[in-house]
C-alpha cells in the first residue's frame, strides 16, 4: 500500500483548471524531482506556485502544488495535489511524468480506500464519499453529508458497545464462573437487553429504507394497453415531449425513461410498450421489455382509459407486482361526461389537461417516506441494510434460545449480531472476549 498512486481528480474535459492527485510513501521526494520548488521536507500542509516539468526537465505548466503530510491528508499518507491549467493534454503529461518516475495509476476508489485502511474514515463514511458524488438531489446530498460527517456511524457505535457488553456478560459465566454473581447479567436482563437492541436495530432498518428511497429514488413502470395514455402521462410529468404520442397502437416499442423530482423525492419513470394480444414481432420484443421493467421497478402504475374491472392480462401484471407499490390510474377523465362514482384505491386524472399531481402525490404517499427521513442520518445502502437485517435476525435467534440450557446458542447468536455491526463499520469481525471481559468488569481484581 506504500507505493505512489496518481490520478486525475477532475473530469477529463477542457476547463479552466484540472487537479492531479497523488499519494504514497515518498511522494514528496518524487514531486521534488519534477517541481521547481523544494517540497521534500514539508512538515505542515503547504501550498506552492511554480513550474512542473517531466522526467527530462522539460516544463509542462505553471501550477499550484499543495502538499499534505500524512497527519493532514485524506489518505493518511503524504499526498500532493497539483492544480494545473485545464487542458486534458497538460493533465495527461503531468500524470505521465509521475509514471515515468515509478508511480502507478490509482485504481477506482483507491484514495478513499487508503483513507479507510489508515483509519481516516470508517466504512460507512467511506461509502458516503461516493454517495456525495452520485447525489441527484439536495436531499440525497444532505444524507450523504451526514454520513460523511460520521452521524450515521454514530447511530451504530452505542449498539456495538452494548452488544459487546451483553456478550461479555454472558460469556463471563462460562469462562469465569467464580465471578458470575459479580459480573454476569441475569438471564432475564440479558433477554431484555437483546430485545431492546433488536428493537433499535429494526428502527434503523426502517429509517434506512426510507433513506434509500430519498437517496436512490423510486423506479416507476408505467404499464397498460396501447393508447391508454402512458406516453402522455410521462410527457406531462417530465414537462417535455420525451415519448412519441400517436393514436396508432404500438407506437412505443422500447422502454422510454425520464426522471422527475417531487416533494424531495426522485421518480425514475419507465414508459413501456402497450400490452396486447397478437403483437407483431418488433412490438412483441417491446412487450417483453415491459415485463422486465415491471420486475425491476419499485412501483408499478397500471394505466386504464376507462373505469372498469381489470382484465386477465392486467390482473397478471398486478400479481407480478406483488411486494411492490401498485397503483391503478384511470386516465382521460376529460372525455367522460357527467359525474361518476370513484372506486377506492384508484387515481383519476386527465393527462390531456396536464394533470399529474394526483399520481405523484399517491406515489409519494405509498413510498412511506416520513418528513424526518429528509433530516436525519440513516444507514441506507444495500450493504448496510443487509448487515442490519442480519444483526436483527441474529438477535431474534438469541431471543428464541434465551433459556438456561441454551445459553451457548444465545451467546453465539449475539456474537453474530455483534459481528454484523462491526462489519458494517468496516472493523475486523474477530472479537477477543477476554479483552472485553477484563476491560468492562473487575474480573482480575
């Protein structure tokens, strides 16, 4: 890990400035051989203005160089950032000068990886770096920033400590029975603590699922028979003519995608080919893609052009959408005269009259995102939620085996929860129980 890595930290496009980043043991010495100022002995974060040259001594550009000693750098190693003029040619030549002196290209995420390995960031904070880069809304950016600041990790650390204490309290009865009365929890207290921890982790899972929707948005598939208005609804929601609208059935042959933001949420809509019997060959491919879109979507919106019961094909879509948000939209309200009785759980609108709020309001409501989800830190990545769910399952197993003759199973299950939480933070999964016991109790007195 001590080798010197280098990479372009800005997009490879023509711009006012470009930034080349490098890190690793000996990077100051290497930079000193290519830069016109002496930087080998830098002890504090320092900036310089001078000329960068290649390995042959040929000047490449006038640059600003910032040197970060290991104690002040992101990576936990000596690091150098070069701010050059934003020509891709200049940035490439600076990188090539590094490579000629023995450095290598950084791999994807390697700077942040080194920050994690040197203890500058835990794994949750490290993941937040990419979340910030990928943030597609103000709300997603705020969630990522809270994680980068350590606020999401702070939700876990008390739980990790309590799990360790619970585990040590149970194990002390096995390994040091002479101190059991002094240090070990009663079975009832251990059971109550496990239940309390499971409840807290389950709350984190629920909040994390809300946070995932805020961060990643909802993928929404618009499905239905030809000419019910799916493409018009998409265009109205997006505010542009994204999909072709035509009275000819089967106009939409492929999946048309578009993104909309509403009340702090991101909706990624997929307009799909109309579902009908006996389609021609190309249209059939589009319908197959429609079904794939249903499978991949978080929410399925079935569009009708009249208020009627679902037919067999539409019921099959509803069944296929089990476990997802499923809404039925009755479009073309502008073509119906007189009042009619609205059915429960149906949304009535007229895309021709540019109506979209009823659908977007319903999607936002069904997403189940509370107002607090936009302002609180959460553990919301797939990896984080998976490990939280594993911890919850382990504690559930512990509670099922909370009896005097099954304490070994209880202890093993608590250890499973503790290990999952440590993995979530990126810590070593191993645990020296004797260290936990001696540090928390007076066993050695």
